């Protein structure tokens, strides 16, 4: 049981406090309800690019990192398609430093021209390092475009094109900030060796005076139900052929999300999972294969991705995957398999909750979904999933009309 | 009115007294030492069995890694599938990792399942059979994985810089080629298993919320193995650094970045300079607020990230600078790295910057000691490097007190460009 208390400031900032006196540290986690899905289709990559700019100095503080490091702290941030999360950990006595820094950059950035120019280059190098200069680096770019026709999940957080970042203007930065980086769109979680009353006092002192801003009203285009299979063939400079298949699933808050999550574990989680045992070990068609989903807030996708053993025909490999799914949809799963994936979920949650930093981020993430207490009740939802539900949902999800397939062919001289 | 331009007062992290929670220690019937840390709120457990079975001990490339990997691929009682199933049914993770000196089998599980899982590990450690068919799959899949990695400049650069620093014949400088994997045989693997697992040197580290009766349980499953306690000493193997110092290598003609590695040999943790150089390294390139990062990323935007570090080897180490930079700015990046070395040689680090680094490092250690696994990781590092807790406390003391003069002396001793190998892989 993870305990926390919650209150809101008059400007709309939600604050959650999780006390844990076993650590000398404190964690301050600020989550902003904005991700790549909220971007203009012509200005993609902006949420992530903006995350970089959040370290380029704020209204009253020229640099973010140094004062935090002086206080013995460290920090980082990440942007997903759904949200942007900033977190820092420092000795609990120095927690006010984090309040000071985080509140000032929520109040207003410095909007430095220099920071914009430098971070534009840094993000371009990040783009190159992870998505261009790496074999299979463009897979998700293509796969998202194939799978989503309408919803902004069709682009990656890094952006659809390097050009969008090259074109970003200081005005874009300002508009983005004032639209999304307001108390009403943020969740503050303070965890570790802290007292609720002190946190409340400091939150009121530092975050209280920030103008509320306008609550961002998210109104995203909905991805229509897919009505027929979609296929894409790609040739790329990689050593091995690879197969990617995706199917649309449910939103994070849908009860069927838990069923879909367990399905991915049965198919692809570990050395005793179905796909690995059948296709890597027994039939030896793939050198690796996995099945997973991304935990997206809006309707997400299940993905199967595998690298083919050299010489295996793509269509044969694809048919073998389909065959496994067919078995799954016809025969369902055994009670032991169900028990196994539930045990795995229980275990994974216990390990995840070990660090106070993870607990803080989870509380913020669940609060964003509508109820921070999900951190304590999620396991029950998994445990209530039945084999019959898994069978039923697998038949809906793996329907061929809901399927996207990408054949990613290697064109390379044998070296 | 709140004045936001004034920082709140802080307690300097260097004023914290850091303590490393002591371990408990006992021997199994066969003399194998067990180190334990009982802590944490979650009912979880980490059990690590460390064998002296890293590539330091292999006669032929790839044997140590293959043997370690294949411990989960079949015993006379269990197939590979059954072994995986036995762990995964309980939501547990059994991983194996092969390092240069040691090879590890680790178990992560909810404490309540431990009794069900130890027999499986015992089986792996006494009765692995290394089936031919499993080896063939391993060969095929690891060759494929290697082919993908060989297309990554950073992977190739990492291998090459090690080979320049230590020589390709040294365990720290050697690297596995496709043909080495092809040449693996079950005969050699079984021999390696015999010598370094069945009759090897073993030490155990257990951390988390320890269940009652754990010592008896460990003794039941591992107390009768024919292994012995480690000497914690490695045979001396001479390194043969390359003669040539500078390399530019084209790996992929369509590359848009270069993987830069600049490295020089450095002694191991027993050397009196080591603990102080850890501090100097932090100033230089050890964290996000370092000089390399400040100059080359935050000022110039040449890279997404640049770091320097001391390699985590037991016998000897190296000081490495590592980054991926835009293809057109690789040479400029290298120039800046040398410029930052020169600054550290020529000018004393000012006290404000040094205090920042001290505080950051102490704060980092405080944060690192959060949880039983992290505490055990510190101990494991100390024990496997044949050190004692003094090493931890002296390291902390150096962070708090080492002078700017001493750091400048160390920069003059070690941060000399002609000591460094320099490599760009495009």
C-alpha cells in the first residue's frame, strides 16, 4: 500500500505528497499534461524540443542545473506522446531549492535565443544518433504512419521530420509555453523524506503566486476503427530482414486495457512465452521476437516485432506468426498461463515500486489518468482478468482487418 | 513579495555523514561466502551467484559468454523451456551476465517464492548439459545480433578503443568476431563449465527483505557444491597497447555522425590516485554539469551527450571520453576535448565549481544508497575489487576535501594528449 495525500492550490495545481522516511532524499516530480499528441502536425517534435528548452534558464534564474547540483541534486526529464515529466532528486533538507527552480520555470522561461539555437543543434544530433545513424532507427517512424491515419500518435516524439525542429521560432516556443505549461495543466508530486505540512507551505509559497493560465482543452482527432489490413514494404540498409505487425487496442483507462496487457505477456514476455518458444526455439524462423504495447493513454497498439533468421522467407515468417495467433484465438490459454502472467505483473510492480523516484512518477502518472490511487488498485484489476476475457479480446484484437504489417527488407552486401 | 532571484539556503551535501549499511556475512558448508543486506519495504529479493568465469579465464574467444548464457538452456532434468517456465511462472527473473572477470547468475523474485526457485538454480549449477541443438540456435542468433551491432558506429568504436588500449590478446581488449561464434563447440563449453562453475570460485550476494531461514535454504542448495571461496586475486596478464595513437575508420558510408572515443590507460582502484581522479573526472566529463558537456553540448551543440569515465575493470582501467557527434564537427569536438584537458592542466578549478561537484557527488551517493540492491551493489564492487569499507569512506573523504591544487597536479599527470588513443568511427 503506497500512501499519499493530495491537495490543490487555488491556481489549479494539483499536489500529491508521498512520505517515506527510510531515505534521506526527496523527489520533486512535475508532470505537464502535454505530449507529442498535442502538437500541430506541421510542427511535430515540439513537445520534446521544448523539454530541452526548459533547462535553458527561467525568468529569474539564469540556469536550471547548477543550483540543483550545488544542492546535491540531480534531475532529468522525458517526453512521451502523452506527457512530459520532469523530476529531480536531492537531499531532503535542500528540497526548497527544487521548489524554487521548478516554480520559476513554471512561472516563465527566459526564452533565450541562444538556448533555442544550441538546443536545436542538440536535438538534431539526438535525432541523428537514435533515428538515422542506427540500423532500424526509422522503424517507428514508418510503423506509426502506417498504423495511425488520423490520431497524432502517427508521429514520434522526436518529430516527423528534422525540418520541423530546424524551423522552430521563438514565438512558437512562447505560444507552446503559455498554452501548456500552466499550473492547471500540471501535477506536482513530492516524495521521500518530507512532511506533508511543510510541502504544503512551500507549494503555496513558490507555486501559489503563479497565474492559473487557461486549462488546455484537449480535443484530438479520434482514430477511426480500421476496416481492412494494411501493408507496407520497406527496403533498408540493415543486415537482417525484420517483420513488424501492429493491432489497435484500447485506451489506458478502458477496463479491457488490462486484458490486452496480459495478452502481450503471454505472447511475448520472456523465454517461456509462446512466440519465443515456437518461432525462435522450435521453428527457428526468427532470431528474436517480442510482443508488447506502449501503454499509451489514448487507444494504443499491440506490436509484434521480430528479426528473421537469415534465409527465411518473409511470408513464411509472417504466416507462422499468424498461425500462432490463430491457435491463441481458437484454443485460448491455460489456467497456468494466466496465473503466470498475473504473477509476473505482481512481481514487476513490486520491483518498480522499490525506488522513491519511481513511486513519485507513478503517482503523477496515475493522477493524470484520473486517480492517483490506481497505484494501489491496479494489481486487483489484473488479478480479476479471466481466461475467457483473454480469449474474447484476442479474437477482437487480432482480427485481420485490425492488422498492420510492415516487411522491412535488408538490402545489403554480405560483408 | 517573494524574491525569486535569490536561491533558498542549502545545507552543503558535503556536511552529510555518509554511512554504508554494514552487511551480514556467513559461510556455507563448502566455504562459499554469503554477503547479505536486509532492508527495504517491498517483499523482494535479489540473489547473485558470482563465479570467476569471465572472459579473463577463457582459452578461446566467446567460450565464457556462451557458457554463461547456456546455463539456462537445459539440464538432464529440465529443458530450456522448462527452466524458463519454472522462473517465469512465479514472476521471477533469472538473468546471467558475463563480464571480463566474473560471470553472474542473478535471481530477482518476490521473497515468498524463493523456495521454489533455488532448486532450479542448483540444477543449472550442477547438471547443465549444453545440448548441441541449443548451441546451434545460440550461435545463429548471436551471430545475427552481432551483425546488427557491427553496423553501429558506437559498438565498433567501443571494441576498437579497447583493443588499442590493451591489445587484442588481452581479456579487456579482445572482442568476439563472427567466426569465433561459429567455432564454438559443446565440448569446450562443457570443459569451461567443469573448470569454472562446477569446480570454480564462487561468492554470493543476497539483498532485499530476507525471509526467515534463508541461510539454511542457501546452504541446502549451494552448500554442497564443489566450488571454493574466491581468492579475489586475478592472474596478471600483460597488456600490449597499440603503437599507433590516432585512428579514423569508416564503417558505414551513409553515416551522419561519428562515434568518438579518446582513451588512455589508467591504474585500478588500488592506486593511490584513483579516488581523487574520480573527482577530477566528474569535473571533466563525469556528469551533466561537467566541462565537456557544458562546452560541447550546451555551448556548441555538437552532440546530444558527451561523457568521460574510468572503466570498471578490476585488474587495470582506462580513462575514456566518449561521444557521438555530427560528422562535420567530429574534429572540432576532439579539439575541444583536448582544450578542456589543457584548461584543467593550466588552471586551478575554482572553489565554487569544485563545491558544486563535491555536493553533486555526495548527493549522488546519498541517492545511490536508496534501497537494498543499491547498497549491495556498493558492497559487491568493494568486495570483488578486493577492497574493504575503508575504500568507501576514503572515497567520500576525497570528494569532500581534495584540493584544487591536487586536482591540477593530477590533470598534469594524466590528462596529457600524447597518453591518449583517439578514434572516430563513421
